[in-house]
């Protein structure tokens, strides 16, 4: 029953998080001077993982829940990659491999992180300061 309840609340929590990000980040995104100002963070996993994307890992102002899935794309400002952090947790009852890619707005890869092995109930963090 707890798993059913959490699956019902995940889309709501994700929606609220994305709306908050949109409201707080509207001015930053609108200030991107060129189409290349927005990158895509792609989270790919062999099983279901849950991610949280934060603007600054040590003292975050904004945290966005990435829905439980095997393949998720999230837009981020390319100029803010040096401060973005991603926390990923395993939602399966088996070990899961995942990788993260940063792509340009046209889909060209900028950098790849992983694959990382997440044990059952395990999690890890990834930063992107070296993806410039």
C-alpha cells in the first residue's frame, strides 16, 4: 500500500517541484543569450531510479525531483553546470547501473558520467563542474 501511495504522490511532487523551478528560474532562463544557453541533463538507468537535482550541492536554494524512471531528460542552464548537483537513489530490489549525460540543446554530448552501480537502497551524488 505504501508503494501505491508513493507512486500516486510522485507526479504531484514532481509537478510542484518543476513549477517552483520554473517560477524561480524564469528570469535566469530568459536571460540565456543564445539557443545554446540551455543544455539537457539525461539520466539513463537499467532500472527505476529517483533523482533530485539541486542548484548548489552544499547549500541548495532550489531542488527539483526527477521522477522515477529509466530514462529522464531535464533542461539546465549550461552556464550553471559548474554548480549543479544530482543525487540518485535505487528504487529497485536489485542493484542498478545508471549514467548521466550532459547534451547541448541540439543533442550533441558535452560529457558523460558513469556508469555507476547503485546497490539496493543505495544512492550517490554526481556533480558537473568538469563538464564545461
